[in-house]
C-alpha cells in the first residue's frame, strides 16, 4: 500500500482537473488515499521529515528504493 500512495495522489489531482469530473472515481481515490494514510501514516510522515533533512534511518532505508531495484556494494580490498 505504501508504494501506491504517490500514484493515488497524482491520479486524484488528474481526476479533479478533468471537466466534467467523475465524482464517484474521485471519492474512491480519496477513500484509497485515506486507507493508505491510516495504515502507513507514520512511515509517510517519518520518511518525509527525514528526507527533507537529507537523513534516513536503517528502518526506513527500504522506502527510498523502487520495487525490484538491485542494490549492492563492492568492497575493493577483498574484491567482493
């Protein structure tokens, strides 16, 4: 659900800008956003606060990467 939040917000903005507006879709998107904020609100707030200060915690490091992103580290001394 966390990963869907930015897309839901963008879709809500796009739907609200349309003319004529589809109020049913807008209501559904707002409900989905509310559920994500209710379930992942602390994570969203913590991530926003930390990234605005160019910081991150170990527990929230996963949130910086997109899904299926390959992350690795090469240690030059041991060639691994």
